[in-house]
């Protein structure tokens, strides 16, 4: 067998094993009965964790679409409980097809992929947003006439809280009580110098990749500014990887804390030892299958929104060219806002109720200064439906609204056990 043949056979085996490892069902945590959005998939393969991203979307007509990593899925269907789709991956002249079927219950999906090599399971959760404060910040300030610098590194723990670390030419300082809310960043800093301990508190504001604020201590106030380190590198990169086995498209994801993942045939591999100096980028990748380990190293250059370099492994060298993916601007649903419904009571007086829907698609229905939470909100094109349970003393009255948004008007019906009532709402905010 020739060297090239051995490399090709090994490559096919690796791809097949990795595809099977990443071909799993989705366990969903998030908005009830809502499958849309990105999901973090975590799988166990031979005692090693593997990852993937499943993204499900729905168009105005209500049809579903999906991606596994950067690969488009086909036959995506979701009926409120059951999710099914087909994933097809091509490698050279080979094609792998896997069918998935899962069931949504209590905010979780259980199911499996069916493959020629048997079924494979997985668990997942809705991807959590990363706080804008997370990252490494190059800080500058003055003590007297002396210019001072430091690196503030902020990371996000599993529960969403933040923790920090401060390093400088004077050594490390302790960062505690890190808080971030509505662009405002605060933390406490304890540093030591010549055997003395100094305590200060910081309060500042983050705007994009810039941080400005003030350190306060018993010695007074010191203004400080910060610039996010590696800002040009952060985000998602679409990569074209070319080797003697052909060309494939992949993704490189760099997070604000300068960790990242490299997509390999739909699966995501955490990158190691990332270094970014000037415009030079290096990192390593380690693939594990059982007791076998395969390593790859990348070295390249970032030039604005393009990236070029080489991926080197014991199987050869691949040329890599990438371009930064521009983040899509979030679309605000037409239902978001405050709506007033006016109707005439039996005594001839006008009664006004309000419906308020927030951008995160939560909301409340207010009547006579009492708010009742909105549940089961569904928006498909211009069609809107939701549920609300009104309470009168010890009596509960569940209602369902079904209607249509037309500009600044929301017209539909409230349906309850007491009958059906037409309603027209006017947008006031």
C-alpha cells in the first residue's frame, strides 16, 4: 500500500469516527416549546468529550431549516414536540447520511441519529450569551507623572458570574466582586508593592472594545482607560482548507477570552495554546479517538478581515484561507412593544388593558394595575398567539389570544371558557 493510499484510508477512518461521535440528539434548555436558535452539543466518544453546534431557524411561512456546524441540514421538521432532520456530509468521493429523530419534553430533547454503524446519543443546551465585559483589556493609567499599564483578564463562569485577574510588570493583583450590568463594569482590586497592600475599587463603562473608568481608593481617584486585546481576531471565521485530499469549508471560532474552537466535519475541537502577537496567529488542535491522539498546528497572519496560513500535521500540510463572518444584526419582531386594547364595559365605561412584549419575547398583560405573565408566545410572520391566565380573587380564567399584526395594529380574538371576544390593540410604544 502506498503512503498516499494509507493517508487517504486513515483520513476516511478519522472522518467517519468523528462524524459518528458528533452525530447525536439535542437536549434543549431554554424557552418552552421553542427549538429555534443555537444549541451547544456535548458528546462523549471513547471517554473524550466532543462538541458541535446545532442551529435551528424558522422562516416567515413557518418552515424550519437547520445547520450542524457550517453544514446545512435537510428535511428539518418540528411539530412542537418531535424534531427530525437529515444530515449529509461528503468527504472526497464518500457520502455519509444520518437521520435524526428526537422528542421535546420539559425543555429537553432526547433522541438519536441513525447511521449505518448504529445509533449515537448526545446531550445539549442552548448556548449562553457571553457578557460583553469578558476578554482581556490592556489598561492604562497614571500615578503621579508615571505611566502605568496592566492586563485585566475577565472570564465568565458556568453560572454566568464573572471573575478577573490582573497582571503587570509589578506582578499580579487580586480582582474580586466583578459585576457587569447595562455596560457598567465594577470590581475591587488588591495589590502589593514593597510589602505594602493597596486596595481600590473600579467603576467604568464599556463601549464596544473600549473601557473607561476610575479607580477609587483612600488616596484619591485615578482615571483609567482600557482597550480590548485581540479585538481584530475575535469572532467567527469561514475557512477554506486545501490539501491533497481536496478542499473543504470549515469554521474557526475565537471567543472574547481568547479561547476558541475549530470545526472539523461538523464537530468542534477546542484549540490550544493560542497566541496572537501583532498580526501573527498560532494555535494547536488535538484530536482524540479512544487511545489514539492526532495533533495539528496552525500558523498564519491576520490582515483586517482575512486570514491566511498553514495547518500542519503528521499527514502533511494544508493551506488555509479565511474571511471573517460579519455578525447579522438582530431582527426585532413586530410584536415587540406596548399595545393598548380599549373596549366598552357593560356600564358604558371604557376599559383599557395593555400588552407589553420585550425583545427577549417575554411579556405581560395588564388589567386594572395588575400584571399577568404572557406564556406560549408564538410569532409566525404576521400571525401572533399567546396565553395568559387572569386571576379574580380565587378564580383563574385562562385565555388564548390569536391575531395578526398589521403595522401599529394588533387585531384578533381572546378565547376563554366564557366565549370569544374580538380585540384590537394600538401600538403606543
